[in-house]
C-alpha cells in the first residue's frame, strides 16, 4: 500500500507502486524515493509514517511530516524551530548506535519532512502496560543502558529535555534501549550547559528549573530519568507518586503498599536523581554510573609462608580477653604430650664428659609448671 501525505485527502490509501494519489492527485513519492506505507502516529507537531526507501532496495525508514496543530504566527514559528532543531540534533548525534540516524530533511509541497532510521520495537510505556511493574534488576539494566547515551549527548552539548517512557524504545533485534524524539532538545553553552529559552518538557517528568525558567542542565535530564525509573518500578503515574504539599516523592511508600522494596543503594541513587534543587542531584551521567558500581571489600594481602615454617598445633581460643600466657601454656602442654608418650619423661642422654654435672632436680619437679613460672615473669601475673 502507498499512503497519501495530503492531510485533506479523504481516501489516502493507494495500491503499491502508485505514483500519484488516485483520489486527490498528490504526488506520492517524496524526493522520488521515499514512499509512505502506513501511518504510525500523530501528535501536536506532526504525523509519523512507516515508509520505504526505493533507492535502497525498499529499506524501511520513518517519515515525520511537520503538521502542527496550533494557531498563531509566533507559535507556528516556534514549532517550526523545534522541528528543524530535531533534524539538526539527529544529524549530529545519529552516529551513536542507540540514537536514530537522520537520512534526509527537506521541504516538499510547502510541507517539511524528516526521514530517519526505523527502530523496530516498543516503547517502555507500552512495555509497562503489557508486562507490569519493572523489577530492581530491570531498573538497574535500564540505567546502565541509558546513562552512556546521556553521557554522549551531554558531551556533545545537547540536553534532551523530554526523557520519559514514551521516548525510550527497546530495539527488538538486540534488546538495546534507544532514545528518540529530540524535537525539544536544546544545545547548551558553557560548562553548565544552561540555556534560557523555551519552557519544554512533559509535565510530571520535567524538573522545576526546566518548566518554570526554561533552563536545562545535564542534571535536568537525570531528574527526568529518575522519574521514569520510579514510574516503571511502581507502575504509577508521576502525579500519583508526588506529594505537592510537602514537595517530596512517595515512591518508596507506594512500593511498600505493594509489598515490595529496593536495595538501599538503588533507593539512594533514585532519591538523589529526584532532588528538587539542581545542585543536590548528580551532576553528570558518569557520577550515576559510578554510584551503580559495586564496592568490593578489599582484603589485606596475605604474607607468603616461610619455607621452614610448620603448621602450629590447633589451639582452642576461649571467648573473652586475649591471654598470651594461656596460649603459650597450651602450646607447651601440647609439645610435651606429643614428645613424651604417656607423659613419661624421656630417657636422659649421658652428658658429655666435659660438661658439669647437672644440678639435682627436686622431687616432683614439673617442667610445665616451671615454664609457666617463666612465662608469668615475662608477661605478668594475668592468667
């Protein structure tokens, strides 16, 4: 099928390979190559169509037709600026594998058109409706997939300004997330990437500095990403998760009502993303990625054992205060018990002729007690 792009055509459907609409006579091919096949959607700025590129063996693509549903010269001029801005942003950012590539941007029959890469898959809002609330594992995966994209666009001085589940697609062929709809993206200036201008964004997802002052920072995109995460976690709309009276998010309370919770680390990350004041949030996607990394517990390096070292006998350690004398006493007892079967004294070897006669040991001499007394003198009287 070929679809007529004339918005006033009463019967826009036409047979394949038709060059002119059979109903209104409008030329069906754009730039003699792009053929609209069927409509995908319509919004306040225009219409979107699934299409094929006949110059590229009918390769699939997307046609966006600028068709603003607004009145007034000033509003139309601003809408035109936003549509042109999307083309510029896609041209500069389309080299990233998770941002749609721009194929063409042109005017035909007093209408502006944008042709871009087709992303086959479903957006996260539809995924939420079909599969239900996301798990913590899914949210972590989402963050690890999306944050590098934000890192890339912010590095290129672009702030998306409209991050929400509708603008995140899961590409079917590789399950990767793709960020779309750069129509309200803004180029930043300076180190803060702040830019005064149009108040853009979606209510509930955009932070206060963006809605009220028309300012946008990398932290503004991170705020919207945080709202997206708690919506997917709770399966509740942002307005149902925010307490306007006390200016605080209630996503954890909502999770508790559902009998669920998150790890302290993820809760801390989401809470920081959702801070009202810009300086209290993460300032870059790299900071969030760092916070998501596990903190391994470092162990002190083990000292290599000496070749001559032998494994000491097992000494039971009693709970309480450390007593070195008792430990040595236990080692001595073990030594004597191992070296003297039956606790009998070993046979005395005859002393060398030159050696003096050893003093006579008093009756009942106990070598262990003697060793104990020596240890008492060395360590003190504590036992």
